[in-house]
C-alpha cells in the first residue's frame, strides 16, 4: 500500500475538499399544476411529465 512521503498541510487537504459541499437542488415549476419539481422528472403532485399523465395520483 502506498504511504505519503511527507506531511500534507491543512491548506492542501482543504483545497481538495472545497468541492464536497451540499447544494440546494435546482427546481423548476410544473406546467400543469405550477408546483415545484425536479427537472426532467415526473411531477410528484399531479403525475404529469411533458404534458401527459405518466402516473396516477390520488386526489385528497
């Protein structure tokens, strides 16, 4: 197994970890019901995707 040749500084390790952060998901609005949904996915509220019903949802 490989071992490090020298001590890695705190700055060097932290520079590598700058991209490991949690981001807020990008949301788009559903054209059918105007609810927020993830892009390129079926709307969990109404069940429509690209103008057609894909899954049946129960009305409350």
